[in-house]
C-alpha cells in the first residue's frame, strides 16, 4: 500500500470516475500524459473566472494580480526542483520547446562544424530531432551512446566516445519507451570535469521522484507540466544562471525586450529574455497548483508506490502470460513496462484492451532508434501514476489474457 490514502487521492481526479466502453477506466498511459487533480483544474478555472488579464504590461489591478500569480508559479517551480534563483526558471510550451530553445540559442552561439553533441540511443525524438536540425544548420556531428540488451546505458561505450570533440551532452533521465534510468550521478561529474555542458531531459524523471537540480549539477534540466499532473501547453527550461545570461534570445517579440527602436533593441533580463509574447498564463498557474499537489503527496512517496505497482505488474504478467517479453529489464526502472506478446500485434492489443476500459499505449513511443536497436518496431506500454491500484493491474493482466485468447 502507498504511504498516502489511495482512495482519497483517487477522489481528487474527476476523470477516474468515468467509464470507457461501459467499463471503469483503467488509465495506464501516464507516460504520455497524466490525469489532472481537481486542484489543478480549479486553479485554472479560478484564474479565468476571477483574474484573467495580460501580464507584465498593465498597471490595472487584474494585470497586477495575473502577473503575481504567474510569477508565484515560477517560484513554486523553483522550489520544486531546488533551483538557486527564479531567474533560472524559463517557462516554455514543454520539454520539446525547451530542448529546441537550448539547441538554437546555446547551440548556435557555441558550436561549430565538426563539434560533437552526444546523445544516448534511448532518447525521445524531442531530444534527437532538434540536434539533427542543428547538424544541418552548423555541420556539427552527433555521437550516440548505445544501450545494452537490458536497456541500460553502455557506460563503457560512453567513456570510449567521450573525446575532446564532444562539446555538449543531452541525455534523458528516464527512458519513456523502456522506463530504464540513466546513471546521471556517474555521467554528469565526468562531463563537468571536462567542461562539457549537460542537458537532462527530465520529462519522465520529475513525475516520479524529487529532483534537486543543484545536487544533480546539470546545466540544463527540462520537463513538461502535463506529465506531472499539470496542464498541457506549459513546461520548464531550468538553466544555470551564468549560462542563460550568456545565451542570446531565441524567439523575439513582446515581453522579452527592454527598449525597441528600428536601429537597436535591448533585451529584457532573465527569465523574460526567453519568454517572447503572451505566455500560457493559466497553464503556468495550473503547473504551480500541480507542484503544490505533488509536494503535498510527496514526489518520492508517489515514486515508491509506482515501484510497487511496477513490481507487482511485472510479476503478474510473467506468471499469467508465459512467453510475453518485457523490453529493457535493467534494475531500478521507473514507471514503465514495455512489452511484446508473441503473435499479437501491439496495435491489436491496444484496440482490444480499450474495449475492456484499459488505456495503454502502443507503437514506437517517439523513440524509434532504441526499439529498432532491441529488434522491434512497436511495443505495448503501460505506465503508472500516483493513483493507480493493484486491482487495476489485475484488470489489465486479465485483459491481456483475454486478448491473447482472441489473437494467439
Ligand atoms: N522527452 C521524454 C523522455 C518524453 O517522454 C517526452 C514525452 N513523451 C518528451 C521528451 C516530449 O515532451 P512534450 O511532448 O511534452 O514536449
């Protein structure tokens, strides 16, 4: 059992009361996006009902209140990841936009043809494609740390590939396709000693454990609000202040300037330098509410319960479904089970389990390279959140057994 009252926690999520195809919803697609507690929905609703105005510009009361609420959300995020200053918290649309910002701003200013950016094989496409675009623009090279058969990072290869040509390292904290964890505590000090800045993709990290960016010592840490009980359309780029200070702005427009004339424009201070245009104000406030909610439950308490769900589901799947193959079984996995069932196409598994009310994900999980490396093109994936129960795991395993009877 979790350290919190699971039924009381479930009652915070209105959507969990609904049925799908006449069956109670069993939502196991949390790595794609989590559901939202009433506190988050309420915070956004309240904002639109009572406070809505554009921020940073107006002197009138609503604008002041909206600005304060937006900036309070930034401070909540700062506290949540223990950043040294709220200037280090840049609001973006999500992980994807945060990585594009770093690639285009830091990358263009600091990299040249022949320099190498190091990635791992298990990156989400969001941490591959922006660097490929930079490769086309600058002529940089990408070096890829391979993974072992159990889905863990090949650390021997990491050290071999780490030549003086490597000028930047961008790596995920947790693989969204497999749930395997990268040993950041081994990797970051090595990169630090070589003066290689490190970006950590925390999209699948931050929902499952407390994060301290100062202890982690990454230069950039990025994540999405919608995978940690917050709304879509908002995410975070954390960067060390000195790095962000030295970086040129990425997008230009209102809010990111100090003075504009047709001859010369000067830019605003951090964090506004990187926040051009009217931001997702309500979403930032919703993210602040999600931070409050997670802190109330405890990120580590959530992670501990998810680990129990993971262990129980793994054991039941193996016991009840002989021949089922789980991909990436390295120890210390977080939140995700990716699997293939001999004779059953992943898409058919997805369609048939949906008929039984079970929401899971099928396909390449935006991580084609790592699946190809492990010899598959698609898997079915279940992923857990704070509100999942052991009974839901049983419903899921029973659904898989039904699917197997029908298909195999
Ligand atoms: N990185 C990882 C590890 C992810 O799991 C995801 C979302 N699946 C992303 C990046 C992209 O996040 P978003 O679509 O919210 O920008």
